[in-house]
């Protein structure tokens, strides 16, 4: 029979000095609270990361082969080598929309019939109309719903689009009039700065001079775009040296990286809270060792080795740590799962919105098993280190001194 676990559990249940018991409970509660907060914050950061990926990366081109067209015969083999969800001719430029004196700078997406089916994120976010209507309506235009409200536009209203067209010796503004065919709302910055129209509406314009014309490739996983870019560049360089490949990371990589860095920094900062709570176990266990010196001396005189004594007090610290981490993870997962409802209740009670001025309606959250395992592993390792020091001190107690104090 392994006697160390039995004695460790007996010591945990036994009465001890109130202050030592208080320190133990504070350590357990502090550890549970630290793990709870860390779990919730990491889950919320995962939620923001997922929203960025779905809303922003679901609307911008994942990869764009500038200068190419779908009609180019050698392009098909290149596209087949990439895990592409959709591929279509695509124009991207900039201009201004204006109505009744209100002017707003915008990015311009011009697509063909295949593109109306390829922009799934925008198509699924339509509030009025349908993106596929652009395939048969060369004078139709689709705007973000917030932008349409800013301009005072209703479906069917006329809106002017101004494009700067380079000419010899300067720039000539080109005014195009469109009918509002629909509105979308992604819940991102593109709601205020993007218009979608048909490529046929720009017929006659030298598209290469007023923007970027090429083949847009939307991948099944947009995060594959940056590593695939060099491979695609090597493939197309053998076809046409003038073609150029760009990915979403060229324009939005810093934003995505900022979210990743922020998640890492928040994890490290809150991990310090867990570390402080873990090292509080040292104080509590040191008091237990001091309180049990006579019992340790008796165990030693009965033949218990230093390894057995070390295991007894190490197991005490491990049990306290495991209970604290377990409670923290359970409460953290529960809080992260209902974080939207918790924030909604807090907003009602406090009288203001935490997400006011942002594109988010509710607090996003995404719980990942791998994050929970990392939190549990690091927290448990810190606690194990904290429990080792008092356990080692218990093993070094002199039996004669312990019996004398007892």
C-alpha cells in the first residue's frame, strides 16, 4: 500500500491553525480566479480573431493574380494546383460615391457573373437585394448598409460614382451613375468603404490604368494564402513575367498580426496572475509543514524516508492546485460560453454599451480545447514547482528538533 496519498489526504482533512487554513483557501480561490479570467480572455480573443477571419478575410481577395484573365489558356493548370474555392475575373480600384452633396471615398469591386457567386461572405450578408442581380444589371450597384444610410439612399435611388482616370498630362474624373440594387452589412469596416458593381459597367474604361485587374482566387482557408503566394509566383513567372501575385496579408497582414500579438500579450499578462496565485501555495504549505513538524518527526522515527515525506506534502500541493485549476477551468468555460449574455446583463445594469463605437453587436467568444489544455498544463506546472519547495523543506526536518517542538 502506498501510504503517501493516504497521509496527504488525512493532513488535508485534519484541523490546522486558522491562519494556515485561510492561506490555503486564499491560494485555491486565487488560482481558480486566475485560471477563470485567463480562460475567458483567451476565448474572447479567439472570438475576435474568428470574427476578423470570417468578416474581413471573407470579403477581401485571398489571392489576386494581377494582369491575368480567366480566358488565358495556361492559367487553368496553375489554378488547379491551388486549393481554390472560387476563381473569377476581378477589378479592384478606388473612387468616391456622392449623392445630394454627400461624398464618401470607397473601394470598388467589379465582378463578372462568376464573381457574383464567388463573393459568398457579402452575398450571405445582404440586407436588401441580391448580389446575383448584378450579373443582369450593368447599372446596378451594391453598397454597405451603413454607407447607404449615410448617403440617404433607398433601393432604386440613383447614386454617382466618381473614378479618377489618368490621361496625358493629368487626371480626368469620370462620372458614372448607378441604381442602388442592394445593401450588405458585414459588421466590419468594409460596410463603410466598399461598393460592388458589374464589370460590364466599366466597359470602355482602361481598367489597368484606374485600378487593378486580374483573377481573384478565394481559398477554402484564407490563412493558406501567405504561404501559397511564393509557390504561385513561381508558377506564373513561367507563363507571363508581367503578372503579379498579391495576397490579403499584403494589405491586412499587420492587422491580423496585431490581433495575434495582442492575444499572446494578454495570455502572458494574465498568466502572471496565475503565477502569483500558484506561488501563494508556497506560503500555505510552509505553514502546514511548520504545523506538522512533530508529525513529520514521528514518521521519520517510524522509518519513513525523505522521499515519502516529500511525496506527502507534494501531493497536498498538487491536490490543492488540481482542485483550483479544475474549478477555474469549469467556471471559465461556463463564463466564456455565456459571455454575450453576461455582458448584456452588465450593460443593462451599468447603463452603457461596452462595444459602443465598434462593429460588434455582441461580445464574440470561441472556446478551443487546445487553449484549455495549454492553460491547464502551464498552471499545473507552476503549481507543481510551488509545491515542491515546501515539500522539500518538510523532508529536511530534523526528527529530534521536531519531537522537541512537539
